[in-house]
């Protein structure tokens, strides 16, 4: 099927994707390709302001498509000059239609009386199916005899939902198979086939939500400063917002429908607050699944695109939110409390032993992929109530500070030439941002002694966390981490000791394993 795109960046459309024509057109191409449709011509006028306010002197450009189906932008000129240029292109497209070279038209905020006059007149004669947005222009096309098979306003729509709606309508008209692409535009593997269950990724949801928990920890620290106690109320508000944050992220990742899923996630999250972050996650996942299902259902029923977005987002959010509010929320809250109580009981039984074991296991956990899947969610569950965490403190002392110690040793006394250059960025990120522990991997994997030293150092750090009953967090600059802890002095000691231990072990190992070199008289000696 050969498709032509007509229109402009529009008035209301300008604020809903029209100001970024490259992204808008690319989304259309992605969806059209999924249905086996070829975009053979494009006449899209992109103004640098909404057409509701545009003047003849407003800057604009013309987007077309080349023979390789790549979109090309003309030089930026005035809108008046661009409108003169499109007359010839309009005539060419009309001839293409008359010659049978076009099977369907997608129009957005078109101009049936001006820029698209000839093409639309030819389409009316040939009864070419037309889909598009722009209430006034689409109504005018219909009144002129155009074969409009689907139309909608732009309110509440996005580039993706419009494109899916257009191509769905055309594919049904032509009787061709179409699976909407709802993942990254460049990844055709992410089709809308199914409900999106494969997109459920608890680790990805938790990692994406981490900034919200760090904000919570920062507010907690600031509230302890004399004169800033009023921030304690902000801390309470943020705790209540965490399930909403989780729900929004979950809904968006599962459905991949951008703003529509965000709205559904917000509604579900607000109704899931009493279920804690587990309730928020479950609510968001259900909302994402429902958004995806309802969106496809309503598009198949040929609802106007505005209605599709409003109904899919609103109903999905309400249904999932009410399920959590009345049924699942209490169970989710109980589950979260049980996990936190289990940690507290374990730590209370023998805090030093608990910290030692956690520290020893944390490197194998992150190397084995268990950390982000299991430990991080538990850290966030702990932080949900208090703003800091026992395992979060072990993370900082056992991973971040140990990695920093290993990297510093390789800066000061590298075993091989070039290792200092590798270690320096890692050390800077460890100390400056409290992350990128993977930077120590090359040094750990190249020496069993460094690897063993890392585990031993982490165990010592974990034991100190238990000894001083520290609750803290990673993913913040190391010099600020003690300020976010319940015991700043204890946390400083627990951070410094494993840092120095890992540094000294790596330093000694590097000095003892310096590569041998040939001396000038042919004897083998050690490099200095």
C-alpha cells in the first residue's frame, strides 16, 4: 500500500507533537511499515509557531520524503515563501494520485483550500481513503467529497496514538494485517501483540523509581538541620507520593503508550497509596496492561482518537486503582511490612553477624544479577517508611567504598601501564555519585587476591554497619551519605574502614605482582 502524508504542524497539533516534525513523521513511518505500507510522498509544513498565531513572516520549513523513504527538511524560510513552494508539490502529488500511484492519505491539520487543494481534489475523484486529525479541515474534506474513513480531533492525542489510529483504520480498510509498534520506534520487535505481560520488569521499575527515594532521603537529612524541622511535613508527603511514582513508572513501562499510560498510572497510584510501594507497583502494572488492552479495543471499534486516549487512560487507571484500594492494597501493605519486619528481626538478633553476612554476599549478589532483582527492592521497601535502610548502608560501605578503594590503589600503584587511566574515572564516579561499582570489575577479575580482598572488606564494612546500627543509602555523593544516615559518625567509620582495607589489599597485591622486565645486562629483574 502506498501512502502520502499531507498537512502541517497545526494549531493544537503544534503543542501535541507538531513542533517536532521529525519525531512525528518517524512515528508514522514506523507504524506504516509494520502494516507493510510505504510512504511514497510527504508534504508537511512545519512552522516555528502554532498556526493559530502564525503570520506570513513566521519561520517555517517543508518536510518531504526522498526515494529512500527518509524524511528531508528544506531550508527554513518564511511561511509565505514555503506556501508558494508547496503549490508545485501539491500538483505533483495530485498527478501521482490521478495516475494510481497513491492508495491512501494521512492528513494532519491540512489545508483543503490552499496547500493541499489539488491533491485532495484528486483524492476525492479517485475515492482514495483518507484518515487524519484537524476538525475543521477534515470536515471540509468530507464536504468536498473526500472519502474520509476515520477522523478525530488532536486533543489528548500523542504522536504514537495518532499514528496507531491512522494505520489501524487504513489497514482495516485495505484488509491487511497490522501489529502496532509500541516500543522504541527503532525497535520493531516491540509490537502491540498481546497485553504487554513480557514488559513487566520489577527490576526496571525499581531502578527507575530510585530518584524518588533519594529525594526522600535528602529531605529527611535536611529536616534534621536546626530551623528546617518544618521539612518533616514534606517528608510525610513524599512518603505518600512514592506509590504514585512507582505506579506511573510501572504503567508506562508495561503499556509503552506514553502520556496515556502516565495518566492511568497516576490515577492507579493515587488509589494505591494505602497499599505502599508494593500496592503502587501492582496497581501500575495492572493499569499498564489495561491501557494497552483498552487502547487496542477502542481503536478497533474506530472511536475518535481523543476518545480512545481519554477512555483508555481513565478507565484503566480507575479499574486498577479501585482493585488495589478495595482488595489488593491491604494485602500488599501487609506483605511489605512482613519483609521489613523480617529484616528488622534478623538485624536485631545479631546486628554484627547480619551486617557481616550481608557485606560478604553483596558482591556475589551484584555479580550474579541478584542485587537489582532482590536486594534493591528490599532497600526501597526499607526506605519507604524511614528514608534510609540497613541494606542501603551495606550497599554504600560494601560496594561503593570498596570499589573506590580498589580504584584508588590502581591509580597510585597500577600493576600494568594504562590501568591508572582506567581506574581514575571509576574512582571519581564512586566518590562523586555513589555508584558505578562495576568500575572495579577489571581489577577484581584479574586477581583472585583483589577479588577476595573486596569480599573481605565488604564483610568488615557490613559488620561495622551492624555494630553502629546504621541506616543509610547509596547512590548519593559519598561525602553527603553520612548526612542522610541515622548515625553519621558510625556511618563514616563504616565507610572509611572498608575503603582503606580494599585500598591496602589492592595496593600490596599490585606491588607484589609488578610485571617483570629484562635488565640491560640480560638478567630478569622487577620493574620499579
